[in-house]
């Protein structure tokens, strides 16, 4: 009976080994199929990550070049931006005051240069060679918010200049 038990154990061991090999082969086959099926997706994802990283590096390099090469005194404003100098606050505590007195005064170039020097520009989503700055700051010491500036480098013009409370 002991001999018979040994043979049964040996047979069970061999069956387990064969089953393990079969499962291993099937798993390898399944893994290979999945890899071949989705390998292009994985490769595309890796390429997309690389491209995003390269774009981020380009923007960072562009930021250095753009911010260092733009002088507020060399920029002009579009008529739309200039016309906002006449906007008047229509309600609230400061009713009747100019809404954007910073657009056309002796300190305008200084404010614009501070925005350029103090922030990191990002590509504007509408202008092919437009760059946008959003810089935290204050206005007339009475409110904190964001200075917004968009410059079109093709025309060397300021196309948007505003302060928003946030």
C-alpha cells in the first residue's frame, strides 16, 4: 500500500508540474497576445509623454527668451486695449472711477514690465505667436487679484491688459 501511495504521489506531482507548465505557456501566450494587441497603444502613450515633456521644456526655454527680450517700452497697444482706458465703474463702492486707470498713465510701462518680469508666459490659445501672463498682484492697494497681459509678438502689440479680482 505504501508503494501504491508513492506512485499516486509521484503521479500527482507530475500532473501538477504539467498543469503548471500548461498554465505558464497559456499565460505567456495571453501576455504576448495582449502585448502585441496593445503594444502600439503603449508605444503611442510613451511618445505622447515624451512629446509633452519636450513641449514643456520648449515652453520653459521660450519663457526665458521671451521674458528677457520683451521691453514694455517697445510694445504698443491695440485700439481696443487703449479704448478700455475710458471704461468707468458703473456700480459699487468706486462708481464713477476709471475701471482701468493703469492702461494709460505714466506708470503703464513699469506695470507691464513688472508683469513680464514677474510671471511665466504661456502660449496664447488664440494667437499663433501670442503669449499670456497671469501674475498675482494688487491694484491701487485696495484689492488683490491677477494682472493679465497678452502680447502678440508678430505685431509687438498688447492685445489684452487687465486686472481681475480673485
